[in-house]
């Protein structure tokens, strides 16, 4: 006999879990390097626009599909539109979950390793040599990746309420507190005004670069966990009567705030030490340890706090990635949550090994980029926007206006018609335009 499907214990449990999914490596590691490479403020402005014009409607759309169908990312489409091809969005979502978590687990492992280093006194010597030496190893980074995946598997294994919800209720407040403390400290280091100029003073030239649009939109999808059914899956554990619009607004506002404050942790410290914000993906693993070292004794503590923060943020997102695939296989097989979680988690770990090895141990490249970097750009900048596009088209063009309003919980709102218009036209056109222009320039 089939067991009753799980549900969240409370509305705030859901909001904190969804926020945990949104706030992750994307807000700290990915945001800081994408912004550093995208010219700072130009990237930030386009990113904020993408969050508002695309992120908000896409999140509501995922929520409305999930809450309406009460099932996983693939079945949801089949339930509403049987005998049609829309479920491809769900298939892409489950695939994206495998792909993203495979490399996400590698970086989560790096973060755990750094946490451990700062717990035992910090990194001595040249931080760049340390990083390159560590990630270029064969076994060590894979072991840390395994540890990170084991923690992720452990939480998802315990289920929606006892695992995901409970851990998010603990992690999110701690994360917020640590982040604010770190930003307060970083702003005293002397680089605050340069950081503000870099983040907030528009640099008009960068607006002419189509790549900046693509990477800013990709960042919006990635950081809000959109386009692959993670938010759909989480909202499928909601009571069908539960409100959606205010939850989406809270999650988006807090995720954006989290990214901005992370910028206020990283960039003031960076400028205070005269370092380069366009350092790339190694920014938080090379540049920040340099700064922690220069701070002397207190630097070890600051470094420890930072990597506790980064590891927790990564973990609360990783569980949502795993849950997308687990929810699907729980329904598809009769193995039950525990077995499914173990198997899927270990398969994803194995898929991540090439990403880890591509960082120096072996020469694994796609289109000239190391495998991990390729997976990161491919999923974030291409797969997620494409998945989001299919979902908005599905809701915008196959649901009636009444359904769009009702299932999105927008019926009572004055901006209801604007939402329908955005779902039908603004969001799909914007996503398509940025994708096409970005790809043509690739
Ligand atoms: N939003 C997460 C982050 O910013 O790190 C990453 C992520 C989680 C992306 C879940 C997609 C997803 F479905």
C-alpha cells in the first residue's frame, strides 16, 4: 500500500526550507565571481531586473504547479496535461538536479575542507598554492565531496519534516546572523567606499556586453533555485489552501538581500587589501583566505565563521537538489524514501567525481573548459532558463486566465492582470531574448 505523501509542518517551515534552497553557494561563491567578472554594478542592475521581471513570476508559476498537483516535477505536468509533451520540463529538471548536485557537492566539499582547516588553525603559506594543490589532488577532494554528500543524504533520508524542515529551521537563522556579523566586520577594514562604488556605481560600458545579460539571468535562476522543479517539488508538500504570493516575495527578498550582504562581506575586504574582484571562481577560496591570513589571530576565527556559513548555505541548497530527484524516484519505484535517497545520492556523488578530477588531477574538458566549470555554466546559464521558459509557456499558454490567477493565489491581488501578462509575454520573451543573444555571442 502507498503511504500518504509527506507535507510541511508549518508555513514558516516551508518558507525557511525554500529560503535554504535559494540561499547557497550561488549567493556567495557564484554571485561574487559572476559579479566580479561582470563589471560589478552593471551585472548587479541586470541581475536585479531579472529577479523582478523573471524570477518572481517563474517562482509563482513553479509554486502554482506544485501546490496544484501535489506531486513531483515530472508527474506534475503529466497530471495537468496528460498525453502531451510538457513533462519534458520535469525530465530536464530531474536531469538538472543530477547535474547541478554533482558539481555542487564538489564545491560543498571544498568548503568543508576549508572549515576544517580554520578549525585547526587556518591555512598557512600561499593560499593560491594551497587551493590549487588541494583541488588538483585525486583522492582528498573526492573524500571531502563524499563527506558533504553524506550530510546531504542524511538530511533528505530523514524526510520532509524531520530532515529538510527541521534542519532549515536551525540553519537559516544561524546563517543570517553569521552573515550580518561578517559584513559588519568587513566594512570596518577600510575598503567600504571602493566596494560601494564597485557594486552600486553604474559602469555603462559593461551594459554593451551580451554575456553579462546571459550570466546575470543565469545567476537569477540559479540563486532562486528556479527552472528545474526544486521550488515546484517543495511547494508540492504544501497544503493546497496555503498562500503563495507572500511566501514567494519573502523568499526572493531575503535571497537577494543575502547576495547583497555577501557582496558587502567580500568586496570591502577585497579592496581593503588591493586585490582584484575579477579573480574568477577561486575568489572565495583564494582571495578570502589571503585576507584572513593578513588579519592575524582574529583572521582564523573570521575564516572559520565564513566557512561555517558557506558550508551550511551549501548544505541547505544541496538537500533541495537531492529532493527533486528523490521525490520522483519515490513515486516511480516502491523502494521507499530511505533506499531511494541512498541510491540516488550515491549515484550523484559518483557523477561528481569527474568534476572534481577536472580541477587539476586529470584533463577533462568540454569546449575548452574544465568539466566542473562547464557543468556550472551549462546548467545555470542554459538548462535552468530553458526549463523556466517551458514552465512559463506551459502555465501562460495552456492554463485559462482564471486558472493562472487561482492557482498562483493571485486572484485577490490588484496586480493579477499584470501577472497574467508577464506570464504570457514579458517573462518568456525576456528569457528567450537573453538566451538567443547570449548563445549567439558564445
Ligand atoms: N539556489 C542555490 C544557490 O544559490 O546556491 C543553488 C540551487 C539549488 C539551484 C537548488 C537550483 C536548485 F534547484
